[in-house]
């Protein structure tokens, strides 16, 4: 389960504090695919790891847009980020956090 693969989850309010933005602006970042949420007990939760130095992880936006362009829904895209990818040898989110967005996007393009 995805809940088990993320070490720390943030509520919208907790993320807004980390980002120093209003909860409404955090929701806009989610709508615009700069952040993503996963529902836990019906509450939208954000993986803490995708907020780096007080900013959304820069490579998430383009990756989520690419996955959407390839026809993946939000939940499918998030699941793909956290599943081990044969081409990468790790989870795509791990590669993104390590700064390797080009290989992740190449692997994503193989879905299309």
C-alpha cells in the first residue's frame, strides 16, 4: 500500500506551514500538479518528501503532467511513482528525489 511507502504524510494545513502558503494556495498547487495528495481515512495527505527546502520538488510537476498526458489518472500516476520500475531499478520517486528526472521521464514515456 502507498501509505506504507511514505515515511511521513502531511495534511494540507501542515504542508501550508512548511511552504509558508495559505491552505488555498496549497490546494491550487495540487490542482496544477506541483504537489499531489493521496487520501488516507478520507483526508488528502501530501508526502512530506516532495517538499524540499520549503518548495515543492521541482521535478514533480513535469512528471505528473507527462503521466497525465499519457492517460494516467491521478491515483495511477501516484502509484506509478512508488512502484519499482525495471528500467530505473528503483521507484521513480526515489530517482526524482535524487535529481534524476530525465531517466524517470524516459521510463514514463515507455508507458505510452
